[in-house]
């Protein structure tokens, strides 16, 4: 009986929120920039591309923190992954500028 209750809880879908819409928009911008960079610049993206990607990745981190602020411990792996992406994007931007 208890096992059925646990399975039922795991299969419930979360309701879509404003944060999900913001995340979807940021992901679409990241994908669009990636496609533009691949088609027009190859590996040599401009500083503006890298700046836009950095801002979007930081926006994703902020939206995820706001979305999961009540259950950060349950989503710590996802947040760490995005935080690492934020650090790498800043290092890439700084490395390009220097």
C-alpha cells in the first residue's frame, strides 16, 4: 500500500509557472545564438554572442533558484550544473576579451 502511494507521488506533474516560461524563452535564445554562431561564425563567435550567452545562462540560474527556492536541496545537482556553466561562460568571455 505504501509503495503505491510513493509511485503515485513520483508521477505527478508540476504545474507550469511563470518561471517555466522565462526558462523556455532563455533556452530558445541560447539555441538561436548557437545556431547563428554555427552558421555564420563557426567556432569564432563574437563578443556579443558570448555576452548574450553568458547573460542567458545567468538568467537560467536565477530563474531556477527562484523556481526551486522552497526545495533547493532536492534540485542541488541541477543548480550546481548550471552554476558551473555560469562560471565557464564568464571565463570564456574574459578569455576572449583578454
